[in-house]
C-alpha cells in the first residue's frame, strides 16, 4: 500500500525526519510518500500558523490522491486542516494527534500530552474535547521548546521534555504520555525507557492506524460533513485549490 505523509509546514528537514519515523514502523510492503507544501509557515505553533498552513497542505493531499495514495497522514499534532482534508481527499485521512490520543486511550486509563509551546495547549485541548477524549487526558503540558529546536538532537530540549514527563507522572497521575509534536517522533523509545511508562509517538500511531484502515477497506463516509466540497469559484491565491 502507499501512504502519503504530509508535513503541513515547509521545513524539508522535518519532513525527512517524519518520513524516517514513518518508515521505521510501517509494514514491509508499505511505501511512505512524504511531502511538504511550498507555501505556508516554516513551523506550526498555534492557531495563526495553522490557518496559513492549510491551503498548501490540501494541495499536497490533492496531488497525492491523484498519484494513487491509499491513505493520508497529517503530520502535525494540532491535526491541521484535518476536517477539510477528509472532505477533499478520496482516500482516508488520519491526524497524528487524534491517532496518538486513541492509541494512548487503549493502553492507559489516564494519559498526558507533552507538547512544544504553551500556545499549543488550547488547540490540543479543543481537539481532545472534539474527539471525546478530554476526560481521559489528565493534562496537556508544554515543555516550552520551539518546534524547530527539535530539528537536531538538542540535549536542553530533551531535558525539558523529560522534566514535563516526570511532572505528569508525579502530579497528574499519568499512566502514558503522548508526545505532542511530530518533531519528537525519534524520542519516544528513549523517553519510555527512561520513565518506565508507554510513550506514544503520533506518527507511528497514525501509520499503524492508516495501514489498518486500508487493510479493512474502509474510507471516509460521505453522508455527513465530509461530503465532497461543492464546485465553486475560488479567487486569488486560493484558485488552485477549488474543488
């Protein structure tokens, strides 16, 4: 099968890191097609960045659909543009945030999320409520590490993330941790070993769930809000994205 993994920001090095994490967990016969848009922010940190990332990301999904993708994965923990992507894409679409939450809920009664910056806490909390999993999440914590600081192995950033995990176990009674950024994908195993509890990487979770949907022959329902967009004119720089 062919899985399209889209990094909604424009940083190619992060796309390569995400692709490596996806390939490490994928089944032997799964092809990982990783892309990022040419328009939008270099990182997504909060509501403002998210708004500017969506058009380019939808363009990547449209192109990957045409190239025969069996499923799409949005590799931003805020699940940037997930609802719009499900409406637009022919193949099923999974966000790494939603995937991480669901996997954590299967292995722990209470989980905590450790994300990058405080500005991302409320968007993640909104998604937890939307997905019906807010009561399972003990707390969303921020390590106050900028997304791009995760591009290279950074001892200070790792220490800050680890400190928040310690606090989540001690103060929030968390039984599992969900890492709240695609840029943390390569840290999950190390942090799980250090802290002695399951640490969920959303990229790996999404790849596994996407493979399951494809094997089950399931795709997005068109009977409700994910019905295909109606044809209409989109003007200005958004004209390439009209249905």
